């Protein structure tokens, strides 16, 4: 009998941005078999897409409720065990809640929910059910991010004194200046996106990266957000000051109107003995800076990397791996957890990271609307 995890997918259809990334990533390490799902709210389109990717038409359902009802009737050897939630943000909470309550493991896109309270509720159900829950902060799966995290926790750069994170995109620039365009994209519609656009879509990735690589929790933030037009209710640009409990300070700058930028997420961490710098658009280079030695550049797959970084590469050095591989590593980590195999904490972002992300969003909005004041996170 196959030991592959039977995986369902909600959202991520042929019309989506993120679906193919998840499908390829899920198949990458031979841990999962995609069984079916709901790929589109229109059942006909969903069926057509399921057929195109070679799935059994009987496992393409009309909605989450039908998926749960029908899958639950199946013999455990056939039943879906885990479901990926890849829909617009407002559907993450109701879908993930139903899945957890009915004993499915969940792999969910970020932002976890549309409110902090929903995120807490999901965490409570997840704990009660003892399910595996991964939040796909994709960039955490890169081998050089894992290496950076390990080097910082090993004290290679000493005590952290400054953190500078950015996530700059420009895709919204051609949309935002035309009223009909800005009122028709779901990311700028609070009903579908939640209370935030820029912070929910990309700021949470930068925040998650900051807390992952430093191993520290942000204590307070001060946010200055921009909506650009009065009829746009959503943040599309964010400049945020951050403070850690140990007096280290830093910034998270994220924007969707940084004209011409593509997917420029970067993180620089400066310590008392050195610094590490990593940039997503060139993900196979990790820069190590010190006061007294020439710059050194670490690359994936070499024996000098940590075990957890090496676990994230599949080919010998010099064969560039990228975003598909990073997501593949997250799926691999979640599979190990689902199969009760040993795994390390950094292998996939847990539900707690999703909850932190929602707290970050709400506190940034609070800071901004109260005149850019310092607000404490729920640590
Ligand atoms: N991890 C990342 O780096 C990353 C990147 C992009 C998007 N995302 C996240 O992924 C999610 C999806 O984003 P996207 O850009 O792919 O969106 P999208 O609008 O391109 O695609 C959404 C998909 O969900 C489907 N869908 C909508 N309602 C549905 C329903 N009721 N049932 C089933 N399917 C439904 C749509 O048909 C479509 O296939 C968002 O939460 C977004 O924040 C994450």
C-alpha cells in the first residue's frame, strides 16, 4: 500500500497564482498524492480543472462541506488525510476550521485568517485535535534561510543589535491609479482580503522571517501606513519600526507600490560580531560580513552548511534551486510531522506563526490609526 499522504486542495485552480507552486511542491519529495478538492467555486470549472490534472472526477467536490462529508465516509486507507487551503484570505478560517474539526491536517496559505481572534480560535481547535497545521511562509523553506537561522542561533554574529527587513513589490502601481481597477482586485477588498492588503499579503512574510532568523519575538511596533487614495480602504505601503525586548531595534518596510520592484524580500541581521544578509531574488547566496575579514559568501549544498540547510537541497552545489524547492521543503517538513517522523521546528511554519502574523497586522493597523504610536504585541 502507498505510504503517500492523500492530499486535497481547496482553491489553487487553473486561474490562480499560487496553485501550481503548491501542486509541484507537494509532489516533490514523494510524500503526497493529490487526490481531489475544490479548485473553483464554480463546480463545472473545478471539474474541468480536475480532469486536466488527471484527478478522479468523483473526488472533485462542490464545496468544503461536501468534501468533508464524502471523504469521511471512505475507508481510512482511501480518505484524504491533509488539505491545502489556497483560496483568497477570507475563506482560510471557515475552511480550516471545518477541516480541523473533522480530523484533517491542514496546510494553509498566509495570512492565516482575517482577524487575530479567528487565528486564536483555529489554534485552539488544532491543539484539541492534535492535528498538524503548516502556514506556508514560503521563503522560510530556502536552504540559505535555514543556514542563516542556524548561524545566528549558534552565536556566529554575536548579540543581535539591528534588524532590517524589507518586502518591496510594484505590481499594484499600474492598478492603484485607476479607480475601476483598484475597486475590482480582491486584495483591495476588505471583505475578501481582511483588514489589510500590504501587511497581510507580504508584510507578514517579512515579520515571520524576522522572528524566524533572529529567534527573538518582536515586542513593540510603530507603523506608518499609506493607502494613497481616500477611496482605497487598504494599506498598500508600510514603514514599521520594531523593538525587541533586549533593546535590539529594527525596521520592516513593505510595499506594493514600490514601482518596478518584483519580489524583493530581503533580511539583514547585524550582531556584535558580524552580520548576515539574504535576498530572495538571489536566494542561493548568503552574505557574512565582519569587521576584520573579507566578505564571505555561503552557498547551498556545500558540506560547510548545517544539516538542516543541507536537508533543503536536492542536488550538488551549482544547480540552482528556487521557490518551488523552498515550498517543497515546507511540504516535506509537514509530511514528516503528519507521518510522525522526527522533524525540526524550522522545517515548516506552525500555526503559532500564523497567529503572530495576525497580531502583527492588527497592531500595525492600531498603531497607524492612533497617530503612529508604539503598540505592544501579545507575547
Ligand atoms: N506564500 C506565498 O508566497 C503566497 C503567494 C501568493 C499568494 N499567497 C496566498 O495564497 C492565497 C491565494 O492567492 P492567489 O494569489 O493564488 O489567489 P487567486 O485569486 O489567484 O486564486 C484563488 C483561487 O481560489 C479559488 N477559489 C475562490 N473561491 C473559492 C471557493 N469558495 N472554493 C474553492 N476555490 C475557490 C479561485 O477559483 C482561484 O483558483 C491567498 O491567501 C494569498 O495570500 C501566498
